[in-house]
C-alpha cells in the first residue's frame, strides 16, 4: 500500500485542520493522524513542566455504561473498586483478563446515571468487543467516541489559565480525580482534574463540533502564561518521567497491573472480578517478574525490546526508553526477573553492554 493510500485510512480528530494551521508535524498513531510536535519536543516538554501545554486527546475512546446492572458490571470488569467513587469523581483502573494480564487501562467517571469509561485510542475496538462479550442483559453500552472531543491542559499554570474562563464551579477547589460540568463561553464542557504528564492540570470534554473553538479559546487565553500546543513526542517523555504506563509497553495482555507496579489499583478484597485469583496470588506470594526503572549514562538510550542482562544472562527487556529532558539523562522501564530486580544490570545497546542504575519510579515527581 502506498503512503498516500495508507494516509487515507487514518482517522482524524476534529482538530486536524487546527493542527495543520499551526504547522504541526502529523504522524500515524494508533490508526489516527496525530500531531507529534509543533515547536519541538524539548520546547513543548519544558513548557508543560514550567508553564502549560495543550494536548489534543480527542482520539481517546469514551463508552457510556447505564442500566440497572451498570455498577455490578463495571465492578466485575475492572481491578479497582468502583464503589469508592460517586458522581463527580473518577478512578484510574484496568480491564483485566483471566490470566492476570491487562486488556487496557482507563479512567472510570461516575455519572448520576451510570459510568463513563475513557479508554486508549489504540484499544477502542478491542475494548468494545471485550465489554460486549462480558455484558449482561441489564446493562446498556454506548460508544460516544466519535461525538466527543477531549483536550488536556497540563502544567503548573493550567489552573490560572482555565479558571477565569470556566463558569459553573470554582476550579481552585476542584480536587484531583474529581470533575465538574459547566461552560467555557457558550460551550458546554466537563472539566476533570486528571492528566497524563505528572503535572497539575485538567482534561476537558466537549462536543466534537465545539473542539476547534475550545482549542483556540484556550490557546489565546494561555498565551500570556506561556501556554504552548504540545504533541505526542512531549506527551511520551512527560508520562515516562512521571512513571505512567503506556499500553503496549508497561501494560499488555501479558503484563498485569501488579507486575507493572500498580498493585495499589488492584483491590482483591472488593469481591469477584476478572483475574482476581491471579492478582491475589501475586500480592500474597510475590512475582516472578516485575517492572523497574533504569537510568543510563551519557546518551545511551534503551529502546523497547532491548535486552537486559545480569552478568552474561538475559533477565529481561526494556519496555520504554527515552532521554529525559527534566533529568537530562536517559531513562527506561524494564520487565525483569524478580530475583534480578536489585541488580547489577546492563542493557545491550548496539552490541555493547551498558551499565544501568536501578532507580525508583516515578523518575520525576512534581513539587506539592
């Protein structure tokens, strides 16, 4: 298939033309044509850490769950405890499989009439099929992905930018993993204090047809505060510094949340859910493999799939790796045998074994 033909098969968010107008470099990502950068990865990364960045995340999937059995259904298909949240609150969790792996990771928003599940763009079709295979008759699922736009405003100045524009509640008092409905100008929006960068910030839901107006309003209002549009390049370095997983890397059908270091989000005492027995054994008896953080010297970047060694024996492989702009050093996550998790370890990079320091996750934690 030619590149031209391949491009025709990619989906586009409602902000595609806005990205082109800003000169963004657009690339294929999870079946979508998405902006990877505007002014540059480093510039956008530092903007989010020091001021604010605006991301188009409208490629994410949104499923609404309603009906008399909505709570029992969601509680059964996710690992975290949905009983702990009510309307106005959100929860990070995973769809898990019977083998103790991860179908996807997601946010669950509790609504007055049910739940909104926000899933990864790469897994929309997979998750939809999975949920429908598990769904009882007293539950209704609705895919709202195509009609929903979502922007992420992230960084220490995010609140100062958004609060004066928002009517409906005082965003200064909005806690993490809580949301409120209101308006920005004439546009109806839902604002959640959630994000994927390790910084304070908000994810803003709107109707797809309102996305361009919302995007332009935020960029204009944030310009004096140093707000910049940010793409997938900065999003990946930011999330890895913050120790946040990317599906297909730190979480997969074979790598479950306990193995990945997110055991806190797996509530084995909440009652039955898919994979519960496996996770209970992992929490009680330990793990054969686990995800760890690595820091490498100089400019030696460990990429996904690179072999990790202890002595002359391979004990694992790299899951994600990049050069950290904040730490000014290469960082990586790796899945290794639990017995080797204390090191010493090397990463094979271009036939060389490069020493890697084992460091706690996350690599970066923002100041309170």
